[in-house]
C-alpha cells in the first residue's frame, strides 16, 4: 500500500491538484484520500483506484507500480500514447508498437 500512497501523491502533485480537487474528481471524500496518501487505509477497492487513476490521467499500473523507476516523470505524450494503444485491438497495438520501436531505432543510428 505504501507504493500506492506514494504514487498517488506523486501524480497528484505532477497534475498540480490539491487533495480536495482530486477527491472531488474521484468521487471520494478528502478524508479518505488523505488516509490513502498516508497509508492508513490498507484495503482500497480497485474501483476507487481506477477513479483516482482516471482523475490523474494515469493508468492503474502507474498507481500500483514500484516508485523506484529510473524516470519519475512520463515523457511528453507518453500517457496519451499508452491510452491510444490500450484502446486498440491487441494485434493492431502490437504492430503499431513495433513500428514505433523500429522508427526510434532508426533515428538513433
């Protein structure tokens, strides 16, 4: 739960949202959000986490993943690109991802 708490705080601050605004957008109380951020609440529903993630414009995976990543901030347009890929069929998403990867490799040469 500690990772989730840290990630909620991190992404809330990146989005420049107060606890009040995030709670309102996520349809939860400020007190509940405050307890989540302080790791006081041990069991949080996936539904609540999904609403928070949507309000922060991040994925559920972003909220639950380990915060010890090498990059703290997503690259420009990274979240939008991930959302677009998530909304495609698996095969289309896979092919487009490979095309993007190959294009990046060509640029690095």
